[in-house]
């Protein structure tokens, strides 16, 4: 029933009998799964961690795709080991060369900045690096 105060109709609002709980368990990622938000970030090419360790800049992710460089498994492990070695020696902006590609790496942030496939390596000039490591 509504009350009429000074010709304004005010509805009769009563408090409900408790808070409604919403089950969101089906919306949360299960153990080992990525959330939909993280998957979306990966799809739009934002800077993203790869394999829980190395980050890829947007530029590097684009270059890996364009140049069809497979940055999984053995290649990833080589770059990860190179970063560890470079950190120990004080490397900052480094060139990591594998048998498949060359990577410019921001050592402190464990981030691959760009990548060049093996066929294009011979023609390139690498600047603004302080160290190089060969990983075979």
C-alpha cells in the first residue's frame, strides 16, 4: 500500500528477508584453466607471459607469428636458460641466438622484445644491446 505525502505517492517498500546468494562457481576457472579474461588478453595481443615465465612484447608476438617462429618447447627453454645466464653476468638488453632465430631480450623483465627468423638474421643489424649469447 502506498502513502500519499504532500500529493506525492510513495510506495510501501519493505525489507526482503535476507540477501540472495549467487552461485558463481561455474564462472570461475578450474585448477589449471585460464580465466576467460586472460584468454581474451592473449587473443588481443597484449603483453603476456608465456609458459609462466618469459613475457612477449606485442611487437615480439607479432614478429613470431609473421615469421612463423615456433616459440614452444625447446626454443622457449633455450631462451629461458639464456636469460638466467645473462642475469648472472649482468646483461640488460641482450641478443639471444638459437639455431632457429635471434631474439632481443630485456633481461631484467624477462621479456622478448623482438624476434628474427634464421633466414633473415644475416641481413639484420642489432643495436642497443649490451651482450650476446649463443644457445644451440
